[in-house]
């Protein structure tokens, strides 16, 4: 079994889903057989540089087949081994990689409220240039651990999304409420920005999978309440009328749920009173008609005696009395001495 493992070099079955697989032995026996699958490429790396590459197929590891391997011969082993790192890099796309977290605290231009945005979703990762990937990350990242490269790419994607979403909302391109309707332009902007960073590492993100940008639950409730209040205030005409209606409505809901105690009656009374105070007067309500003025008894200018209302001469001294003012018996308006009808309401004047 040991002889078989040393004679045949290939990616183990349980490692075929890795982006990069590193052969564990740096001493590679001469004439060994390397099996490279159709979606792989094998790279020999020496001192941080790629010195040879093998495409899909079966290869005999020998300088006769790959002349560049002559520089890798280990003379201490009698030229029976090549000393180098051997990497198998997958060229297929790896979908379904998770990413997500908090994006940023941002002020909503519409409501002027500060809210927290979060994103959760998936993305696909592929290798653009196997040689650049191995030489750029081999010294800083453990490529033998699959989650390392995926986690690093996920962090870059999240960073790019923070920048893109924050700029888009600040410019007014995307509303805070309704970001789900802008996922297509958001994806395009984020993938473009992320791939600019990944380019020098030989990686690329071809696309995002299912993802969604949401508000923190408490922020979503606050923004929805504010939007509702603004709409209702506009319909009611002003804030005082809306507040009065809300107070009365809250009291009514309390009664409906069986919690209408003393506080409920007080709330209802306050709400109805506020509504009455704010409600405009009924345009169809008839204005009160002032009572008709009562005739004033004439007083004699000669002797000062009070006389009956219809008297023309003083009943004490016989002097003629001054003509008394006339008033409409219906509305109380002043009438001239010769008027037959009231000029205000049209009622016939009495003598």
C-alpha cells in the first residue's frame, strides 16, 4: 500500500471539493505517476515560484517528459527524487459559500433616521489564475485548509458590500426601505469591486447566490411606524388631529380587548374632547338668531314721565312724545319710520 501511494500521486477522494490541495510530501519519487483530473491543474513550486505545470491527464514525473524538472533533482538521493511542492488547483466553480454580517450604521435620507443594515447570502468562487493564487497566498495562507481561502474571500466580499451599499444609499440611488428591489444593481457593483481586489490573487467571484439586505428588527419597526405616522398626518391635515385620533383609537382598542378601566375611559374622553376641539364648525349649522329687541317705553322730554309703548302724547302733561325707534320683530334690526318690511330678513314690519 505504501508503494502504491508513492507511485501514484492524485487528489484523495475526500479532498476533491477543495479549491487547492497540497501534496503532503516535498520529496517526489522519480517516475511516479501523477493523475490530474479534468477540472484540475497541477503546479510544481520551488522557492515560491511555479517551475512546472501539468494539465488534465496521467503524467510520468520525469525530466525526460518535463525537462524543467531537471532543476528540481535532489542529488543527495542519487537523483531518484525531485524536491518541490506540488499543488493541485481546481478550475471549476465553487458555489454556495456562505457570507454575511453587519454592514453599517447609516442615516436614511428619507426618514433621517440612523439604522443598522445586515446582509446574509451565498456566493460562488473560482480560480482565475492558478499560478498567481499559489504564489501569492502560499506564504501567507494555509492553502491546505479549504475554509481559509473561502473565509478570506467572504471577508473581502462583505467589505466591498459595505462600501457599495453605503455609497448607493448616501447618493440616494437606493432607498433603505425596499433594498430587496435593488439586489441586481447591488450585486453588479459588489462583484465588480470585490473582483478588483481578488484579481491580484488569481481568484474571482463570478456571481452571488441568494442574498438579502435587511434592517435590524427594531429599526425596521421604527421606520415603518414613522412612515405610517407621516402618511396619516398628511391625511388628517395636521399633527394635533392625528394625535387626537390615535388617542381615541387606542382607548377604543382597549375597550375591545376588555381592558377599558378608568384609564381607558379617561383616554377616550381626552381623545374625543381633542377631536371636538380640533373639528371645524359645521358649515350647515344655522347661526343663532339674536332675540328681537323689546320696545323701549317712551319718556316725556318735558316732565320725564314714562308712557306706554304705543303712546304718542304724554299722559301726564299732554306734550307730543318723540317718535320711538322701530325694530324688526324677527331679527331685531333697526327700521326706518316708513319701512314696511325688514331690510335684513324680509319680515313684515309692524306698526
